[in-house]
C-alpha cells in the first residue's frame, strides 16, 4: 500500500520512511484476471473462535492531544494557542465532539463516534512506550519487538504470537500478510507470513503468456527439495493461487461502508476482503504515515486534519463492513504510534517529539465507549514529563497483552512480551 508522508517530518522520520521496513520484499507484480466475489475456495477446516487481529501503526509519532483532547483543561488551550481543537460546546465549525465530560474527539475524526457510542471503540490515553526515547527508529523498533534495548530480540510481538499459537487452519498457506512493501517488524518471526503491498495485484512475475507453465515447473521443481527450501516456495505459490481466487476489485463492502480512495483506505478494504474470504488469515499489519508534524501541523483544516480524517473514515468503514452486521469472525483492531508530541506547540505551529499518546482499540470484544486513562492529571507544566510531555502512564504492552491473551487466546505472554508482566487494564470484555 502507499504510505502518505508529509513534507513537515524531521529528517530521521523521512529517512526511515524512505528506507522502508525490515523483511524481504515480495516479487508480486502484474495483475491477473479475477473471478467474481466471493472466491469458490473452501479449506477443509473451520477456523477457531478466537479473534482475528488487524494491527495498525501510525508512523511518525501521532499527536494524541489533537486526536482526542481534554477539552476541560485550560492548560491545553494555553499551550496551543493556534492548533488546539475547539471545545465541543463552542460555536466554531471545527469544534470537536464530546466523548464524555472530559475528553472530545477531533472533528476530523468524528466518523468514529458511532463506533464509540456502540461500545466497540476504546481510546487508551497516556499510553505508549515506557522507555524514554524520542527517536522514531528506536521507538518504532522497541514497540514492534515488544521490548526496549534488547539487541538479541529481532522478532516482532505479533510474529511471536503466531509462532506460539496453533494455526486457525492447519492447511492455510498464509496466516498473516503485511500490507506493505517489506515485511513489517511486528510480523517478523511469524510462520506463513508475506509482505503483500496490494493483494489485488499478486502474481508470478514475468510474461503472462508463460505464467502457467512456469508456475507448474516451479511446483514440480520445489516439491522435490528439502522442506526448508521447498515448503516456503510452495506456500508462496499456493498463496498466489489463493489470492487470485478473490476478486478484490469487485469486493462489495457491507453495511453501506465506503472506504477512502487512499493507500490506507484501500489497504483496509483489502483486509476486510481477506478476512471475509475465509482463507485462514489470522493477523494483518498495516501502516499509515504522515504523523511527524514539526511545522504547520494544521489539525483543524490542513495536513494533519486530512491524515486524521483518512484514519477515522477508514476505520469507520471497516467497523461497518467487517466488525458488525453478522460477520463470521470477531475482529480486533489495535492502533498505535511510536510516541506522541509536546503538549505545547512550537514556533512553527507544529509540535515536536513527545512521549504519551493515545491508542485505539476497536471490535465487538472490546470494552469500548470509554476513554481509558491511568491517573490523568491536568496538563500543567509541573505535571508533565521533562516539563513538556504527556507522561506514559499505561504501557502499550498492557493493552496488547490483554488482547493477545483474552481475544487471541494465546497464554504464552512471557514469549510474546519477554521479561514483562502486564497489568490488566480492562481493555476486553
């Protein structure tokens, strides 16, 4: 999928975005003609009752205080004279929408209000990486692997979940796609995982006139090889065949959902199609960039406003399409960023790298309709970390671990999150 990157990001973030993510690149190129939706592909087993997880990473350090903000706190407005979101009871057109008596959601993200009111969306504020770093590269890595400063830990938390859990379908060739150019670090270490930028355009590369013959030759050649080489190759070929049986372009979302025609919107639309195709997908990782807002942040009408609207409108469409209305499987969506931004705006009407931000968790098994905090205090300077940042009061692993154990059914938390004992926060039902 295409990642939207703002020009306002710092050089580290722009360099990280250009460099891409850890993992092998897929060599899927030309599109193929696809049969009608749904695919006439039925695997032998029924999936278990555990949730499918969709993990979304907001690359760049998303400003949680623009997404969901404490509208009763005068310190918030004093620190952000030009970029604060107006109170929901103001007369301004770009005012936010109150979620409770203390917090409101930005007008740009108001599409998520129905999911919140339905009890399917939880906001976790003051969440993030406990280890103090303001480096995009380090913070993203530490969150994705599930532990800070461990050079020996190279696999991702979601990869280790999949590696320590029984497949939902023992004969599925693909358990977890990363919808990106390279395999996201979150999924590294997972079996039957591939980076697939566009599931609608997956095929064996080369001339279409010889594709069938080359595919048959590869199958016959690799079937004779040792399992360490032959099995991954055959899984890749089987994955291509399976994805080709799904008419992604003709997919019809349920519930009146309309996905934005953006990289993230198309990615989540493909995620919904993959889940509903019932081919054994257990986890999907997506990214949405553009959150490094050092200057001209413009959360009311501008760059960040558009990015927030893309996020919210896409998640709202996915909620209507894949989380409600009699969908066969329960799905949990978790949204996280590497860190938040400074409480006070800078001289360029932006915000610099901070600490705490907010996570979003969405799904029918989530104890939603709430803004979950831990000892939230006014944003006065004396209450801030280093006098400038929202403190991290909820370790992101608490949220993820509860989802892994209670929604994904994996009790191997000591492997998924090494050397960490999570605190139950009441994220799930």
